[in-house]
């Protein structure tokens, strides 16, 4: 069994900024590089069935040398920019006329060269280029962005026609999907191969936490695009989760500081803190909803299954629930501060009324 044509796609996603102005980014890219750009869509699926909420901006970055073992290959680099601040960089390494063991070895060498445990030199160079060209389009750029990695092995044609069912009987997908050279237990193999999907007899998608194998004879990229989107949503929600983790202790410290000072201006401090928390909740809620609605899957049942499985594997619902819990804590704190500010204003009003009554009494006694 030989792989006649295909490629290995190494993805690294960065939380590049709070938001990205995609229209401005497209203008800057055209002005400063004269490079190609496009607003991405799913090629093999009707737009009414599956669509991006805001289509990401795809930019071609050209060939990049990548050291693989003892040789260097030219990988085609590209990036997709999402309006909620994520840059999804990709390196595509071609695979032609390779035996199945050689294709598996190429996948594992790619992971060793540019995967999460490898040097970040290649990725840092591409990221620096993006920042230099697109800086004006980045709203509140991130100094040390969070990252996610994913590896996709794609086969477009084998040396002979083969169905997805026959392929699974003839080759072992486990070493490719796990990166392990030692045999796995039967339980581990079952877990690794649990998420398998086919729409036509000759296509197949097998997805795991950090890798996927795709057999796509029609050269459509929809499954890979959906996997990238799920990774982008995971990364953005992780960034919100970490931001709220940092915000909660700071918020408690500010509240305690405000409560430790009992004077007539305490209500103003409570009101100011309440406004800050309300702004934070509004911003995170708005962007979290944008992330949730980034990809709309309605009529395409196959892609909907792949997308749902990827979101479950990547634990996106759990991260989203953690963000919601922390937002609820901040909302409750906001409500309490708002109530204390209102109570403080009521106390000031009562004191003012009592003072006015006392003044009236004193003036009355003086007149008589």
C-alpha cells in the first residue's frame, strides 16, 4: 500500500490579539507584500449548510524551509486570521509516492520538527512577519500569546483505488495517530480509533486530541477547516479562562481595599469598581458569543458530526462552562457592589436630610 499523493499539515494557532480587523489586515497585506489573500469558505459544502459567522482571512506566506531528520524540505506556509484574535499558521509538507510506513514516518518526523516539543524558530519567524505587516489591524495585541498545536495527515490518492473500510483492514492507523513506536493496548487502540467518520465509501476522517488522518480523494478541505476552527475556538476560550483567572484575585483585592476604607466616598469607589466589572463581563460575553457562533453547521450532517466530535475531544464545552462560571462570579460581585454603592448613596442622602433638619432647628431657635 503506497501513498501516491497527499500532505502533512502542521498547525500552530496563536492568540494574537483581542480582536483582528480583517478588512484592515487584508488592505495592509496587499499594500506591503502584494501577496494573495482570500476570505475562507468551506469548498465542498453549500453555504446554507455550513458557514463561518465571519469568514476568516486566508493569507499565503510562501515556502519555508523545515528540517526533517537529516534533510530540509520546503513547506508551503499559510495563515488564517479569525476576527476574534486567533492566527492559525499552517505548514504543508507534500507527500508523494511513499509506502505507508514511510508516510507514517513523515508524519512523526514533522511532529518532531515543528510540533509542540520542537524548537519554535520556524513559527516565531512567521509570527514576527505577521506582527510586522499587520500590526495596525491588531486590537490590543498579546505579548506572550497562548498556543495550540494540531497535526493532520491527508491522503488524496493511494497507489490503487481503495475504500475506507478496506483501508482500515490493510493499514495500521495507530502509529500515525499516536506517534508511538511501541504497540498500544487494545483499550488504547479502541479509544484512539473511536472517532471515525465516512460520508462516501472512499473517504475517511479519524480524529484524536492532537492528530487526525483524512482520506479525501476529491481534495476538499472542509474536514481540515472544521478541525482548525474547533482548535481556534478552544484557544480563544482558553485565553478568556486565563484572563478571568488573573482577574478574579485582582477583583477580590480591589473589593477588600474598597471595603476597608469607611468614609463618605466609599460608595463612589464601589460604583467605579462595579462599572469596571460590568465592562469586563460585557466584553468577554460578547466575544465568547462570537466564538460560539464562529461556525454555523445546519444541514450538513456529516460535517456536523465531525465538528461535534472535535469539540468534545478538545473539551471545548468544559472550558466554555468554566468561563461561564467565572463570569457568573463577577456578575454576582458586580451586583453586590452595585447594591453597596446604592446603599452608600442612600446613607449619604439620609445624613444630608438629618443635617438639613438640624440646621433648620438651630436657625429656628436663633430666630426666636
